[in-house]
C-alpha cells in the first residue's frame, strides 16, 4: 500500500487518513485492527442532564446517558480507549457539595483509561485535587506541569502506553497556562512548562523510544483563540510539532462534528478533535491499522447525547 494523503469524505463527519475504501475493506478482515477512541472534555460536574426548561441544551447530556453509550460501544467494539481532556470539575452543585468525589467515582465506574488536568480542576486547590485523585482508577496524564514542590508531586504521569490487540498507543497530557487564569494560591508552586517543547519531547519519546504505532496528545490548551491568534492552541501545536497523530482537546468548549486535519512541521497530517462541553457530546475516532502497521486510517463520528 502506497503512502497516501488525508481526504475528507462525505457523510457524517468523517476524516479518512488514506484514500479509497479502507474502512469498508476492514470489516471482517483479520489483517485489519480497529481501535475505537472515545473522548470527552469540559464535563464540568454535569452529572444530571440539563433541565427541561426550554433552554438550548435542555435534556441533553448526563452521566447515565454517557455511561450507557460507552457501554453499548464497548459491547460492539473489541478495542476501546476512553479519554478525558480536563475540566472534570466545577459547574454544578454536585461539585459544591461533594468537591469532585462523585465525578471521579463515576469516571471510574465508566472505566476511563486516562484523563488530563484542566484549569478548573484546581478550583478546590491542590488539596482538593489531591483528595479526589485516589478515587479515580485511571491515571492523570500531564507533561507540562511540574508539581515538584507540591503535595501531588509523583501522583501524576507525563504519559502512558496502552496496548490494544498488539497496537501500541502512546498518550500524553498537556495543560494550559495557569497564571492569570487560576489564582496562585490554588496551584501553589506548580511550574508551567513550554507546551510546544514538552509536546515534542514526549511525542518523540513515544514514537522512537516506546515504539508507539499511534501517538495521542490529550490537550487542555484549547482549539483556537480568535482574539489571541498568537496563543498556543491545539491547531498551532499540531503545526509546530511532529510525531503526534491525534489531538483530543478541551478548554474552548468547541463542538466539532468533523475534526480538523492540520499538517505538522514535516508535512504529515494531524487530526484535531474536541467534543463540546458538559457531556453533551461523546467524541469518537475509529482508527484502522494494517497488521503490518505500514498504514492506518481514521474515521470520526462525534455524537450528541440526547
């Protein structure tokens, strides 16, 4: 199979990384491995659906509906990876009363594989985050926050490698600059590291040292900033780095039915996706690998939970 370029296909928000009908050929083909990546972001403690009050989001979202959809997909798909791009906490009375305990317990019940840290996850301070972290049976991945002089030092990881049906998937996390966004007293001595340099460091490590077949950046940088074009975001990160295949993002609450496809600094394409906010949408990317691992393609179908 010759190396081919990304194409956009007609239909419900699909992006295909090789030309032709690779996904159709994949059905029932033992030489093809399918990985299903499910992802959320900026759930903001939305445990119940939005109330039936005539508002734009009425009746949408809710942890029970999300859990049911995830379970249904897992019953149909062999290889599923479930990720969250941060801002798990803050936004409803559930957080005010329970401080994030319920959110982490529910994510554990849904068997999340990993999450990163958003700025609102510091709203209870480092003490609050430290209290709820043990309730999650999934790692918090964050590579550009240095917690050396804080009480959560050593309790997060910069990256993790997952193996699904012989495919090695490297996932690393990136967070947004906290200074000016979060009160200093809440994040203490946490040091912010350059997201582009850090992303390149871990993407290269995962590709070359960990021998990953797919590299995913779990980002809370934001998709784009219309009024701050110079600010590092998922779109510019994709352009300024190499070795990243997929960025699943958060922070800007961007609803994307069709992911963006952006060329990186060496001319290869990166898929950038985000799933809105408040658990209204579940992001989904299906990645098809040849057993030889010479080629892979991706289709996307983000769906609203209503």
